């Protein structure tokens, strides 16, 4: 039988012990229970980050890992003294996340994870049991990843990297693929100047394509959580996930800044230069493959032969159209850059939330996207519900690099489900007691 070592102490009235499995914890607690008594059972803390924990070390130097462990330990040291709750077990772990980019600067992301596992009463034995899947979780992320708004591309992904056609899997993408979009200005303000929690319907931030995952939430008496849209307050329901984010940034320089129309248009020209050869190569491959198919169809006098020949004509015309349309797209953008004044060019770039700004003309004979590519731009959106485009501030990254010994930004995020007493209790007795000013000292 595997031997279990117990290390017990009382920390701020909270039971802190070392175990190896949920079953071992249940055996150690070994209490008769009812559905009510388990809710009042003092919480337990499980230190599960002995060794490494979760995540991959690939791409991280020994110095990166040492710095990450130091910061994750610092995160835990700020959380532990506030850890007060009942009715469950908090399981701690360390982990490294996949590297990402703040513009073209590679990040060293890491995360302190504290999962909350609820106590339940076994209906057969009337003994306390622990749900092995966490119901809620606190994550403290150093250099968190943000979700870019534009992802679609034609051809090889390497064609849109820096440098072009780089085979390095960690090479950054060109500027237009490093844009973020927000519907609600309060979220941007919370990231740039935040000193409190802001509640969102999703953990990912930066790709706020619609109101259901991009709005800042409100908790209205009698209605619960929801957001205020153009048609009034929209309730989420009683069992929805809520993500309470507290973004900790340096406040002398904004982390996110608007993408100006001038920058957007300039970055479009770069994209069109990368997009053109990919569209051409893709169409040439289709023409070659179809020509082989036609040869085989002619041998068998296939009934599909005429349709294939018609498609061949369309593809050959499309190959010519790609060149003409690419030139047309560049002329549209260049004209705006040359004819619009600085006031117009320095306004924030806004596009429609459903990306209709890039809708290509319909062609029943061929997939028009293969001719027009992505970002077939005609004009900026000027309505009231567009996607406001942002970029991570190059000056912020220059002053506070995201691969240094300390994080450039910290995201303290608690995920819980409304209507669950255990998780709302954790929120009230623990999450709300965290001192965010102390986290700012770790930047």
C-alpha cells in the first residue's frame, strides 16, 4: 500500500495539509455527514505543486522557469493568508502556459491555479466525499495571453509570419494579426487602470466579437447577472459561468491603445503583399489538379466532363482576377492614406462586429474568398455597435518586457457559477478579501 505522509498545521484557522489523492483526503477527514453539515465543514488546502505541476517547459530556459516559480510562489503567498471558506477543498498547482506574443515580443506566461472542489455527503455511507472535478477556480496569471480578433488566412500560415515564410513555430505574425477588439470601453479601462474586479461572461479577453461574450456584466437585484444592450438588460440565467477579472498593470503607460485608421490601412497594405502570392499559388494548384481530372474524364467520356471544363474556364479567369483585385484593394487603401487628413486618419479604426466590412462579392461560379482573400476592405464602420480595434502599446512592452524576471501584467481571475452556494461563499469570504494592491507590487 502506498504510504501517505501528513503535514498538518493551522494557518489563519484554515486546515492546511499535504495529501496525494482525493481518496486520501476523504479518509483523513472521515466524518459522518449530512447535506447541511458538509457545507459548514472547514475548508482544506492541498499543496499539489510539489515538483513542477501542470504545463509544458518547452521553449523556456532554466532562468525563465526559475523566475516563473518565484512569481507563482509569490502569487500563492498573497492568496494563502486570505484563504477562508467552508464546504470544500482548495487544490493548488503551478503551471507554464504556451508562449504567445505581445505584438512581436515573446511572452513568458505562467499561472498559479487554485481549484475549489466541493464537499458532498455520500448518500450510501453518509461519509464526507470530495468532488474530484473543481467547480470553481482562481487563476493568477503572469503575462496572460489575450485573444486576437482576426484569425482567418488563406494559404500557408508561414507566409504571414515575421520574417515571411519562417519555419519557426514561435515566429510572430504580421501586425494585423495582433489586433484586439472590444465592445465595451469599461473593459479596456479596467485593463489599463484597473484596481478592482470586473465581471465578464468569458475567460478569454480581446476577441469580443458579440455582445454575449464581450459585455461587462452587471448583477441587478431580482434579475441576476446580465448586460445592458441596445434593447435593454439581458439576463444570463441562474447557472451561468461568471469570470471575475482583476487586471494588474503599470498605470504610467496604457497597456492597450487604439489602432488608428492610419495604422490599420498601413498594415492592410502589408497584408495584401503577403496575401497575393498565397492566393495565386492556391488557384494554380486548383487549375493543375483540375487539368489532371479532365484528362481522366476524357479517357472515360465521363458525364462530368463538361462541368469540369466549365469550372476550368472559371478558375483560369479567377487566376487573372486575383491580380487585378489585389491591385484594386491596394489602390482603395492607398487613396485613403493619400487623400484623408490627419484628423481623419488618427481616429480609431472600427469595423462591424460580424466582420461585414470584409464581405466579398458573391460569385455563384466560384468561391469568391479564393479570389478576394481576407480583408477585402471598402470602408470603416461608423455606427454605434462596431468593434473598436486595439493593439498592445509598443511603448508599454518596451518599458515592461513580458519576458523579464517580473510579469508585465497580471490577471487575477475567479471563475464561478451563479446559484451555487459553495462557490458564492468562496467569492465572498476569500476572493473579495484579496488585496489587489499587493499584486501590483509584484510587477
